[in-house]
């Protein structure tokens, strides 16, 4: 098992290198002289030149990239000119908020999506199946920011039940935190919820018609055990893969949802940084998001291996 | 040479374990009702072995699945009865059926590569069936499972309990599956083409195993196959199916010596036999039955075999022939094989 | 298998080996049998199947209406979507002869939503086309050539995949600058890895099929092999992906515009209308409501169509 994990981690190195290169290239290609942006358009020429030297912008591109790469490896993402603080500090401040939001969303999505998918598969072509699959399709098609606005319109503007801005604080009790969380988390979860329901259903349908499920029934095992023990365990791998993929969507969705609900997380940070042309922050936050994605997919890979004994067997044999 | 599990069929004592009468299982699809099983009758004595033969698509598997009541959602037993120890399985509630499956009747499937759950250790799968039907402690269930694996000839059973199905060869997997089937000492084992998916060399071993187990435990066996050769050596009685119907049912001996239905004749003629057809130094090619079986959505108005039958008459297109007892214990369904008159079998 | 509708074919698959006779074509009851087979053959063409597939049909109708609106709508509406009239500011739907009311500058919301359809379709189809052409080419080359080139290209694609789609499009757009052609380009580039991966996977699969090997053994050139033999085989998957991809691209364009980075005012775009709707949610919720509904319905249409095409072309393909 540890061999597989190690192998997967080694495979990640080139991907991470490419990620850093892409981020570096994109930010270097962005229009405008960073030194000028920091100092403002009215800054005197000498100051801009001095800044350019200070930032190492006069060096060749490979040199700059090398320096940047070394910095990243040391955990130095540069400094935000806007906040005049190290980017890493800012990121570590915002990241937990986004993880908290994304975690809550994925939890909601899993708790609703997977059971709906299972029931749909077990009652294929029933009214429940048709209704939930239509709902899932609408869920996949819904722009999350629109859903956010509609939720705010109904629950904050019209009914006044829920706050529409910020995270709340534990100082005001758990209720305050939850009431701030519920709309953004639900809003961010709809796409994933729908996705999980669809994939779970498809995967379950695939498994339910396999010989081994009939064989389990032939053993006199009750329907509940057949579905939840045998069918579900066999149907899970594709679902787990999708969970990993969904994190990417969640991070993307967070950009929108955090903007709507003024959620102090990574998404809002990126949008603000792009607006301010705060390159160090853009680079740092984008890199962090990509790293998280890669990390989560590593975890998914490992979970997948755990769920499917055949893969463990084959890779172990291959490794020998 | 295998010494078969002879059934004293219907003539001698043997109390009847399973009595199937006029069983009809239909599938309701958007393009019509598929009458996959449409009139199947046979008896099986306690401890006896019955072979169900017929070409693929004749409804053999559906018939055996019907006994287990393991049908897909669109399939239904629409008529007939399945009396197992006097209880009609058609009427039994699903809840009670759970107690019968795996304990009273168990089943062995065609393809061992797909019939074991790939994500559970085989030990757990054998234990599962034991614990579903018997109150056992963990240790007892474990040792019972090991016992079952030993019986089917798995080497190092203690160790293999922790292996996953993909770590076994096809023949070994089928042995594991048989272990699961016999774990609760069922009264009846339905083996649905248990060797079709296996290598030829392994086929014989698995069949031998089934014979041994049947003898040891006194279990009744239904062997579904398209291989008549296997039936002669293993089964006491034979039911021949064609297009969902029982066309002939007799003891293996009677069927071998005196087959009565034209379809059975065709089936026998198309069987390769050692030494056969070599008279006068000529190689006689294997006979085939011309034509194809009917569409099962369109049957039930006439003799299903009429379009392929060399002996057909007008009545065959008009009426469904009933299954009648022509000789004691020997049944056939043909308009021209009656107590009133018989057909003469032409040389193939 | 020759069944009537996809739903039925699923049912027959469900019964699997248990409905043995179902697939047989006998020569038994002549006329009835013949008629049934003919009916089934006719029902078998892809087009007929698409029409019978309810979700595909619904999707097709929605997509057709939106595309029709995008092409002809603006000339049919007869109103200038950019004409401001402060009297009509935040007019309620139905007031002053405006079906969907007025926006923050008193512009006709209905006209703007109709013009938004044009932008939305243009950007999403354009982005899909760029992504598809470049991605399919890369996938074909990568899968066919293999080796170092393949490893390199695929690592780059993996790297691009590590970014959330919207973030990648957002970064590219920031680099490229504003303007509709840059939005199309940004979405197009972000689309590339998806196509490349699918096509590469298919090529690797198809490449080992016997018939491709035999064509290669007969001395067909690589180019001919790729375009005449391999491409047609990956085509159906690409079609399905492209249809679903348009849906995704519409959402991306709307997201970018909503963040104020995509289509810039005064050009009417659904995301842009939503953005202004956010600011006046309390006073004029109809702005956000109708522009969002337009997005939802259009995306739903493409998703339905894509699902339907997938069911018809290859029921085994998964999301």
C-alpha cells in the first residue's frame, strides 16, 4: 500500500512543476509592468526603475522563473503589495474559511446525492427516479451564483430569515455560524449533489445487474444487505473518482459563491487580487488551489485503491 | 468413466422433492410479451439428479431462475406451480423465499469469473451465507466455512479464506462458489451450466466434484446444460426443452434408448459420438437441425418446433401439442406421437 | 439487438441472459414477424432514436429555440437593447410595454435577454469549437505518437486540469484582456485538456483493435490512419462531450461576466444582467430572475441533448 502511495506521489512532481510554470507564465504575460502597478501610474520614473530592479524584473525570464520556483519550494510566495504582507500569511488566513465552506458543501452533497442515487437505481423508471433525475439535471444546469441570488432574495430580502453576508462568529453562538453557513454551502453544493446522484445511480444500475449480485440474492441474503453491502461497495469507485473531480468545481464555484455572500475565503481573495492586479497574491492563491486539487486527487487515488482490491493486487504485483 | 448419480426416477420409491407443473414465466417488454418459459413440467426425486437440456435460448436458465424466484423486474411467473416439499414456491412470500434460497435450494452459476463478489474476501462470502441461515458464533462460522472449502478441494483453505476472488483461477473460483452453495447443506442444488465457462480439463473435475458432493450429502441436483453427454453419465432423469416448453421428459435410460420427440432426435443426431457414423469407412457429417427457433414473442399458437420439423403436418401449425405420458414415466409433446399412433424415426 | 426505444433496450439489458428468445428472428409466422422486424429496423436509425428519446427531444427543442432566438431574435424584437430611457428605470415586467420590464438604465430587459442569447451562443459554441479542434488534434497526435511527446502533452494537460475551470478561464482572460473574442479564446483554451484526454484515451483503445492494426499492416500512412480510421471511431464520444461542453461554456461565460471580467457593458450578456441584478435585488428582482432563468434553461437544453445523444450513440458511456 505505501509503495502505491509513494509511486503516485512521484508521479505528481512533473504535474506540480507544470502547474507552477503555467501560473508563472500567465502572470508574466499579464499586461502592465508590475512595478508600475504597485507604485501607481503617477510614480516617478526612477522609483519605477528602482522597484523593477528590486523585484528582479530586469533579469532574464528563466532566471526569474528559477528564483520564483526556489521561493515556492521554500514556501515563499512573495509579498502582497496591496496588503504589504507575505502572501503565505494571507493565504493561510483565508484558506480555512474556504475549506470550511467547501467541506460543508461536499458533506451536504454526499449526504443527499448518494442516497438519492441509490434509491433511484433501486427503483429505476419509478416516479421518484424520474423526478430526482430531472432535479439532478436542473441542479447540474443551474448557475450557482444565480441560485445564490435567488436564495438571498427569498430568505434574506423577503423572509429575513438568514443573513446574506459574512461568516458569523462563534461568539454569537453556534446558531449564528450555521445560519451564515447554510445558504452559501447549499448553493455551492447543488452541482456536486446532482453530479453525485447521477453517477451513483448509473454506477449502481451497472452493478445491480451483475451476476455476483444475483448470486448474493441466491444465497438468501436480504435486499437491504444486497444493496448496501454488496452493490454499494462495488458501485463506489466511480463515485469516489467523481468526488475528487468535484473539488475542482467546488474551488471554482467558491470564487462565485464567496463573491455573492462576501465570504472571506480564497475565492474572494483571487477575484479581488485580479481586480487589484496584485500578482503575488494571484500566483500564490492559484498555486495553492491547484496544489489542493492535486493533493485531494492523490487521496482519492488511495481511497480508490483501498476500495478495489484488484488494483492493489495488480500494482503490487507490477511493483515486484 | 464417471459413475453417475443415478436416480431411481419415477418408477422406484424415491419421494418427490420437487414437482413443477406447467410453469410459465413471461417477460413483459415494450415490444411484446416474451414467453421465455411457457409450459414446463417435471418431477425430481429426493437425492435424484435431473438434467435440463436444450439449445441456448430454450428457457433452461429462466426455468431454473424461476424455481429460485430470481427474476428480473420485468419477468413474472404467470402460471403453474413449483411444489418443493409440498410447498408451492410460486405462492411463497418473498420473506420466506429468503430462508429457502441458500439454505434449502442453492444455485451455481455459469461464469465463476463474474459470479463472486469481487470486493469481498471469499471467506467472508462463504461465512455470509452460513450466518444468513444459521446462528453461529464467529469462530463456528469460520470453521464451517473452512470445512466447506475443504470439501470442494481448495488447497490450504485456512489461508485462502483471506483471498479475493481475482486471486483464483476459473476452476478454483467455481469450487469456491460450490462451497458457498453447499455450506448450508441444501436439499437441492441448481447448477446452471456450471462448466460452460471453464477450460475443458477443468470441466470434468468440477463435474466430478458435483457428483461426489451429491453422493456424500444426498442432495438433489438439477443440472442445466446443453451437453447431452454430461447428462447420460450424471443424471437419472432428463427434461428436454425447446422454445420455452418441455418437449420430452423421461429417465435418462429411456431417453437414450427410445427418444420420442422429433426435436430430441435432432438434438441426438447433432451430437458428436465416438465411433458413430464410421460404418463402412465413411465419415458421416454431423447432422444439424435446419432453421432457427421461433421468436418467443410470437409463440403459443402452434407447435413451436413445426417450422423446423421433418415430420410436421397441418395440425402442427394449428394446435399446441400437449405433454402426454406415452410410456410409464416417459412424456413427450408431439401431435404425431400419441397412444394412437407413432412416428418412425428416419435415418439422419 | 433490435428493440423499439432506448428505455426498452435498457429493460432488455436488465433481463440480460434471461430473455434468450427476445433477440431471435425466426421465420415462423411470416407476415407478423416480418412486419415487426421491419418496424424495429426503421426505429433503429440514430435520428429516429433521438426523436424517440424524450430527454434528447426536449433538449433539442430548447436548443433550437435558443439558437433561433440568437440568430433571428434581435431583428424580431424590434427594440434597441442599449437604448436608455430613465423613465423606464426598474420598470416592473409588463409595465410600459416591456414584457420583462426595464433595467437600471431603463433599457428593455426582454431585448437585452434576447441579445444576450446571441452572445451566449456565440461565446459558448466558439469556445467549444476552439477547444474541440485543438484538443482533438492534440489528443490524436498524443495518443497516436506516444512516447515523450505523449508524456509531455499529457502532463501539461494534467497541469491545466489542476486549475478549476473558471479560474483557468479567468486567468487567461486577465492575460488576454477584455473583449468578446478574448472571452471565446480563453474559454476555448481552457476547454482543450478535456478533449485531448478523451480523444487520447479513445485512440489508445482503438489503436490496439485488430482492424486498425490490419490497416496499418497494409501500409496506410499515419495521417491516413488517423483521419480515415481512428478519428471516425472517436467521433461519437467527441460529439457527446462537445454538446455537454457547450452547456459548461455558457455557464463559464455567464460566470466571467458576472464577475465583471467577461463581456463588458454595455453589450448585453446574461451574466452581466445578473451582475446588475445583484445590486438591485431588493428593488428589481426581475433582472436577476429572468437572466438567470435564461441561463438555466439554455444550459438545461444542452445537457438534455448531450445526455440523449449519449444514450442513443452509446448507452454504455458514462458521465
